[in-house]
C-alpha cells in the first residue's frame, strides 16, 4: 500500500505562472516531509523540507504547505521557469527525518516558454 | 568538491547472476543510503549505512545486501537476479545519519536484467 501518493503523473504550466504539485500521505507517524527535483540522467536534488510543527516553509520561489489534518502537502513554485521542468518527488519520514524516507512516484513538471 | 560517484553507470546481467554496485560518497560524508527507482514502484529505500553499520533497511528480500567500508565507500550486492530487479540504483551520501535534507545523490547505476 502506497504511503505517499502523488496522484498527478504530469503537470504543464506556462512560464511565469504558478506551479502547484500535490502529495498525500496515509501514515500519521510521518513528521518530516521533503521535496526533491530530478533531471534526466541525474540523481534527485533536495529542494525544500518541512517539519510537522510548521504549516508553511518558504525558500525563494519555492513554498511548501502542510495540512496535517488532511494529510496533504503541496509545493508551490512562483514564478515558474523553463529550468524548473523536471520530475518532482515528495518524500516523508518519521522521527524528524531520521528514519527511512518513503517517496511518492513523482510528478513530471513541464514549464512552457 | 567531488560529488557522489557510482560505478558502473550501466550494467547488463542475466537472470540468476549476481551483481555488485559501488558508491563513493562525498569526502567527509559518513552516511550512505541506497535507493531503487523503477517506473512501477518509484523510488524505494533499500538501506542506510553509517560508520560501517547498517542503520535502516527497507522492505526488500535478503537477496539485496550491502556494506560500508572504513573509508565510507559502500557497495550493494544483489544475488540471484530477477527480471524485476532491472532499475536505476541510486546512492546518496550525507555528513551524518538521519539528515535527508543534507543528502546528495549520485547519478545512479542503470541495471538491466535479461
């Protein structure tokens, strides 16, 4: 049973607009969440994280929102740029991130110029 | 600073064979984690090593094993290969264990089992 789900395999947005990537989880013990970006032929790169004691974390153009009651998190990219085109994975972990990461299957984001 | 390196980058094996993949972490990093990426299952955690000890293990059969050496380099081994083992195997290193937001991934080893 998938504990972390990214229900949209792909997303296409126009340059300059907002990209919203969604992630749902089922395990209530998860308390640390991360987003990674992956380009073809490269390993994933850490983007941004959030602890369950927060509901929002911002880093430049990237903001992650966490809704614990809905077991839902989202990554907002504003404004979107063509270089953001990649596969985005959300991941979750217990005990503040010290336990093994559980990943979603990824969402392929395409930002059109 | 050199990144995480994985060797070989590509590998073709046949069913029943065994394979060993290697990962050299970033200099000074003591934690190494391994992941399997397949189209069907996505990214799945295999194991994490820290200071030569396995710290965490994912839900994989015993055919999957690993080890870490005193210089922090790590190897993973898959015995009696099955077609379903075809995947991209990713290694990630970090300074300390349990710090996924400071984890750096290598480019992966693409294993094809025929």
